[in-house]
């Protein structure tokens, strides 16, 4: 009835496990505002997802652009969020010098 290859089934299972594990860690680092770790996981996430780019673009050099964009986008998002949170916790006038 079903013609299932155990090798392919195991590969699909393990790849889904790995990607979801990375995504959960990525989300944790985003929420924790750890820009460096989130950016690194974004790079790894995009590297693992690169098969789609190669399949459609037929040129593997685009993987570097995809990984760099994901890494930079994540880093800037967390960095700006952390900066905004620090400014809010400091309150109004925190950067004003008293004479």
C-alpha cells in the first residue's frame, strides 16, 4: 500500500528535528536579546535551508547572500530591540547631563 523508504523517512525526520531544534533556539535567543547567538543561528538556519535556493536559482553562490542577509537581518533586529529596551528602562532624561 505505502512504499516508504526507511532511509528517506529517517532523513526527513532528522532534518525536521534539526531545523525545529535550531528554530526554537533561535527564538529563545531573539527573546533573550542575544544578537550574536541569534545571528549565528540565522546563518546556520539559512545554510540548512539553502537547498531551496539552489533548486530554484541553480547557482549555489546565492547561498552566501541568503545566509549573510539572514544573519545581518537577525542581528540588526535584536540589536535595535535591545537598544530600544535599554533606552526605555533608563527613563526620560537619562542621557541628559546635570550641571
